[in-house]
């Protein structure tokens, strides 16, 4: 009993000092958003085209919070996605919907590309457009501002679908 008390006290002291409870090897770094988006896109294209056209899955755009349940329902219908793959597909679909709902309010994806060939800094573009959206939101002319996660997902999506 005395040993348990000492261990509990030691853990509390470590936590108070800011030392993580899990060893560094157990902590995983945040996944690369572009690689995550690419995986979600590939899984979506492979699994969802088995039953219907890919454009049907994206119309109409839905709230991001709905996609995990929709993907889960599609798995129940037979979509070949395991538990690790489902969140990747849901995130990709959520980013597509987010782009359609927030960016598509002003322009289509083809307008984003413009005339400049070659790689682009999609993160900088997403941040610039988010600042523009904040200005429009203040005037009541745009949907709600972007969260940092939404910006990261839109930048990753654009890099995957418009390299």
C-alpha cells in the first residue's frame, strides 16, 4: 500500500512538472497532412467506386462532422475499409465538402489554379483566402472563418488534387 502511494505521488509530481506520462517512443508525431489526404483520396477512389460514381459521393457537400458516420454506414453496406482507413476517407471527404462550402461560395476549384503552371504554395494560398474570408465575414458576405485545421486540410487537399 505504501509503495502505491509513493508511485502515485511521484506520478503527480512528474505531471505537475510537465513530464509526459508516456515515454517519448510511445508518443506519435502529427501525421503529414498531405500524405494523410493522399491516402484518403486513394482509399476513397478505390473503395467507393465499387458501388457508385465518385461524383455522387461528393454531392451535395456535407458538414465535416457527418462524414465519419456516412463512411461507417458505407462500410456496413460493404465498402472495403478497415478501422484505420475509415478516418482517412472521412477526412478527405470532409475537406472536399469544406472546399465546396467555404471556397466554392466564391469560385470553383478550377479558378484556384489560374494560369501559372508548376507547384504552388497551397498553405500560403489557403491562409490568404482565409484572411479574405474573415474580411468578407465581417461584412456578412461569406461563410464562417476557417479553423487552423480546416486551413491545413484545404491546403493538403489542393496539393493532392491540383499538384
